[in-house]
């Protein structure tokens, strides 16, 4: 019996063992991560706005799983965007970043996130006044909060509307956000930018103006600087309001100080001036004094010139003030000659004429300060006259200025353009004015001649048959501050594709002279906030440019470069940039008042066209300052003791065709190994003016075929270049 039970048990144990083995083979392995795919909610988003990443893992068994919170996120540029552990994207600034997600050594393909510029998320509208009288103005301002958290003045970018335009008009004279009360009542002023809006309420009262108060009282205006005047009105309801922008400003005499539509006065000459603000029958005045109390010296230029009999010399008076500024005072000084028999001089013009051989002292006096130089009148006679340029072709109704240079019996050369008698051999084709500019009339050729002292010279002028097709005005768009200046240029394009500067022959106009006025030669003056179109016209052809006089406050000035180094007795230019509250900028170099401290180290020019040019006087540090409308900025200037060793004139050699021009450059080489561009500072000359003449800026004009040597001299150093006219 026991044997039988054992025989049955042994096979059963074998079956259990086989079952256990088969069960272990059937357990499947765990799936492995094969790849990771990532996605963005938005592939492009504005800076400051959030975005969301997701990560999906693909496994070996074809299953997938959300790995957004498991992967390690990475951004190629954390200045553009950063990613949290949960895939939340924080955008920082405009740009692109490549995003990846990594887990267990597996990385996703990189995904590019584009972050655009921040956009407006919120607007706040504010006003200079919540209530104004009829006929007066209030400036509204729109302040934007951007998606990146920054704030900016959006006044000039927003679209402005008035809910009741018969009560309040908005954007007066094109000035963004400037509102004027038209009739008693209430209007809601709204600004909209990027779909975001904000509003403020303006009430217009029926109060009438009873008096005006002009401030500041009895100010002193340094010569050549500006002073902002303010008019405050008192009304019949006892309210007071700034009415500077709506009164009519005037100055008397205007020769002492001019004043803009917005009340900015500029000191023009020494003396007292009455500044008046008028509105209807109400007015008020203050007296201002323009002085030169800080004038320390006057330099009369050119220094010790020599001229021939019956020729002229234009003198200029450059003042040096205690603040290191050096304005041109020619229009303010009184000029005199100690020997009028040799050379009298216009007391107001500074133009001297040599009458007989001899010497005289030319003096310029202003406010008790006098400067002088010697003038020698020689008995040399003219031997020949060179008229330049020659062989030029211009279109009808355009101008070309000619220059006459005399060679005298003492081997000197002298400009005699104003002393010569000019004529055209064919006035039906081209005419010429007394001081050398020729105007093309009709197609053909004409000889333009200059005669002096029994000698004459001429140049052939060709008037082409092309016609003017278009005019381009530059700059095409610009922002100005009130009382600042800007010079426009007009370039004509003709039927043959050629171009020419037509600035002096077009007729200039401004669509709104109370916003910006413009002179006959294209110089514009900002008058009051608003927009204007500047037009240059010649016949039926015209060109335009857009101009904005900023209603946003001029917030700061910046001088470029911020630091500079110059050798003593040489100069380097600085520029002044005005920055407005709305972020716009304007080059104010020609409008600011420049100073240098100490003046014993460096001076800085306030005379056009060299305003902002700082000259080293002695080794040491100096501070250059720009001042405009109560604002100032500084830059550092270091004057070294390096001396000028040589001057390199380029190109050398140069070859040009008859009728062409060549611009030369003078580079100074100094004892400390440094170099400076001295092109505008050297004295240029040509060894043969019958071949080519050269102007003070280094531009050579041809007179005839042949060779000449161009020389640049300064501070005892000189350099030359060979010029051949073919």
C-alpha cells in the first residue's frame, strides 16, 4: 500500500515543477521611454505674457504618458524666456529661445519660442486740468503699462477721441492729446492703444479771462540762450489756468530777443526787450534784459590778413565767455578801423575794403570788451583770375555758385568773389548774381565771367535740357522741441535720372506756421506743439516732409560722445540729443548753449556751423555742458599735451576729370601715437589756382587741366597731396 501511494505522489510533484517553470516565462518586461515630444500653447507671445509647455513620452509598448511635470526643462536664452518645473513659461524680453525637455537621458527635439515686443496691457489717462475755460487748452497724457511690467508715455501713439467734439476738440494743431475747450459743457476724452482704452472727463466752463500774469518777472537772458515765459490767466470765476499755449506772444524790439508761439524767447542782441502775452483785449508784459556780463574776450578773425587794394575781407568776432562758450558775435559787436584811409569797415557787418596801401587795426567791441587784429593792404596788382568750378552742367531753374580767386603780383592768391564784377555771356541761357551764384534759364552753354582790376576769368556752364521730375525733402520725418532749429535740404531728380541739390532755388512753406515756421533757405523753427507739413516747390513739382513739434515735455539732454580726448590746439565735435517724455529724440546740437569748464583747459563753439566743437587750450580735464530750456547734460573731455608731428592728406595722388570735384581729408599724427581727423580745422591751399581751388572743408574744384599740389597746414605742421586734372 505504501509503495502504491509513493508511485502516485512522484508524478504529481513533477507536474507541479513544470507548472512553476511555465509561469515564470510568461511575465512581460516593463516598457521603456523611447522619445519625448513637447508642445507650446502658443509658439509666439508678447514679452511679459505667460505660455505653457507640455511634454508627452512615447514608450516601447506604443503607450504614451504626460511627462510635463517630470522632464527637466531648459531654455537656450533665459534672458528671453525661462521655464518652471511644471512647464510654465515666463517671457522676459523680445527674441527667440529654443526649449527642450529631458528625462532618463532622452531629450525632446528643440522647440523655438518667439517672444515679440511687449504690448499695452493697461492705459491710464490723466490731464493737466480737469476743468478749463472756453478757448483754453489742457494737455492729456496716456501712460501705458506693458505686458512686461514696464511703463511708457503713450500719448503720441494712442488714438484720441472726444465724446462731444462741439464741446472739446482733441489733437489741436495735430498735437496728440492736446484738448481745447470750444463751448461750456462736459466731454469724455478717450485714448486707445492696441485695443486697450482709458478715459477722463474734461469740463469746459463759461468763465471769461479777466487778467494775465507773465512770469518770470524781469529776467536776465544771457546772449544766445533761451528763456521760457509762462502766461497764467485769471478768470471771472476766480480760477487760474496756464494759458501759455493760447495767448499771442510778442517781443519788442525783436532784434534784442525773438519769441516763439509757445513763449520761448531767444536772446539775440544786448539790451532790454518787452515780452507781451495777449488774449483778446487782455494783455500783460514783462521786461527782460539780454546781456553778455560773462564775456571775457573777443577774437577777431581772420588773424592778421593781407588783402590787395579794392578787395574785401569779411571779419568775424568770436567771443569767449567765462563758461568756456565761444559764440559768433559778429552781428552784435561794433566794428571799427583805426585807419579808414587804408581800409574802412562796416560797423555792423564786419566787411572791410582795402582802399590804399597801409596797415590798420580792426577792432570789435561789445559790452566794454574789445578784440582786434591787424589788416595789411598791399599795393599788389591782380595778374590772373581763376573761376571755379568749370565744365559743369546743371538743369534749368537750378543754381550753381561760382568762386573767383585772384593771383597777385606778390605771388599771393586771394578770394575775390565779392570784389569781382560778374557777367554771363548768354543771359537767355544763364544769369549770374553779384556774388557769383548762376541760375540756369534755358538749355545751352554760357560763359560765366568775373572781372577785377582789368583782368578777367571765365568758366563754361552748360544748361541741360532735362526737366525736374520730383523733389525729395530731408529729413522726411522729424520731431522738434519749441525754439529749436532744423535745416532741410531739397534734392531734385531730373528726367535723365540725375540728381542735384535744389535747396536754394525751391520755395519753402509750412502748412502750419504757428507750429513751425520756415525761412526762404529751408531753416525751420519749432513754434508750438502740433504737426506741420514742410513743402519744397519748384514750378509744378513739389516734395514734402512731416514735422512734429513735440507736445511731450523735453525730459533730458544727452551729450555724445560721453567722453573724448583731444590734443591741445586741436578740436573735437560733441552732439546734444534731446529726449522727450514720450521716448522720442531730437538732435539739438545747433540749438543748445554750449559751455566748457574750466575755460583755461578747453573752449566750445556756439557759432554755426561749428556748434559743439570743443577746442583744447591746455592739458587737463574739462567738462563740456549743453544747456537748453532749463535742462543740462555733461560730457568729459581730456586735453593731452601731445603735439602735432605730421599731417597726412588723402587721397594722394588724386586724378579727376575737368569739371569734377575731389574731397580731401587731413589726418593729424601726434607725438603720443594718436591720430585725429583735422579736415575741418586745417588751412587748405592749392599751389595752382588756375588748375584747381580748394574750399575750407577740403573740397577741390577744377579750373583747367594740369597738375597742382594740395596743402593742409595747422599749428606748424603740414601735409600735401598731388592732384592732376585731366
